[in-house]
């Protein structure tokens, strides 16, 4: 049985008791951030050597009914993470099981031009932690640390607080086996900003889904500013790929792609909510769609 821990955003580490007995799963307790935090998030440092990438994440989850709004990543050094706003989204609306180890997969493997990256679990508004287990809100398990600070938390998305080196979040990257497609390599945020400081602002990528709800087909409309290799995919609420709808080069202009409501095996998907994502290699966006039968 793990121990639930009420959290004050700036003093989370004070509640991590070294006297708690480690369970069979290696988890010492559960931690979270309150609803009154403006932009609550957790970050875990993942060191990467050249050529390495991570394609997913395993973590000890508190409440299976409450998703993390996003799992994202930002390149950097072990000293502290960049702002949450600078992170690149890897998976959206990430659910886990209640009181157990869970897994989520990214839309593509991610690497870093720096010594590593931070995986960031973003908590949605109103999903803050109140207690352990079902209905208790978004929370992470924690484990015994190894003397190195690798875990951080923030209440505002900008000011990060380090966990004590004696504890770390129960979050483990799933390293890529090199069979999951092209790797998204993240660069240092400050270097990216300097390189684009004088560039004209680029229009955001958006997607319109209609009809929504749909049965059995939904049209996905989007526009490209230039020729690009585009992927359009559907995912379930756990971030698992349901259907690779399109993966091809497309010219600049307006486009409409149709998802026929089938999975990769050609079978009709069940009623429920899905996410459709468009990625042009530089930008990506997602939209929620609902299949009703």
C-alpha cells in the first residue's frame, strides 16, 4: 500500500518520508499538486547519448479516471527544466491505471541535441491531487533516489522546484528500438529562439473536423504554407495509434483528408472519443472527434 501525500507546490519534497517501507513495486508513495496551482506540472530528467531516443514512458499513476493533459519534452541540461510553454507535445490526454504502473507511447521517438531532455507531465485545470486512488486527481508515484536530482515540479509552469536527491518520481523512459519511424530531435530552446529571433511569425497549424460526432466517416481539413511531408493519424485516449490515415508529401494549400472510422486492421472502431493529429514535420496539431454508432 502506498502512502498518499498532500502537496504544497513549493514544498513537495518536505513530505517525502525516508521512513516509508518500499513496496514490492518499488514505489514509496504518491505525490501531486493542488488545484490552485496555475500551471502544475512534473518534470523528469532523461539523459541521452548521441543517437539515443525515447519512444514512450512508464510511470506509476494515481487516478485512472484523471488524465494528464499532456506529456511533453524539452531539451536541456540536468540543472533545471525550461518553461512548460517551451516544451514539445508528445502525447495528449494521457490516462493510466489507478494505483499502478502505466505506459504511454509518443507519436514518434524523441531525442535531443543536448545531454538529454525533460519529460514533462502537465496537469489539467481542476485535475489537481487530493488523495490517493480513484477520484484523487492527477498524481505520480515516487521511488528512492540515487543521490542525483532528477525530478522537478512547478505550480506556475516557469519556476521549478527540485525534489531532494533521496527521492525521484516513478517515471521511466521507454528507449527506442529504432523501429518506430523518424526521430524528432529537440534542440536547446535558447538556441532555437536566437535562430528565429528575426524571422517572420509563422502561422499556426490548425485542423477542422466535420461532422463531429461522426459515423462512419469524418473529414479533416487543414492548410499548409509550403510543401511538406505530412502525417495524419488517429489515436485513442491512451495515446495508442489507431490508424495512420495519411503519410505522404503534400503541396502548399488547403487539404481535406477523410478517416473512414477504421483501424490499421481495417476493422471499424468502436464508439468513443479519439484524437486526430496532423504533423507537417515542423508543427503539429490535434483535434478530438467522437464516433457514435
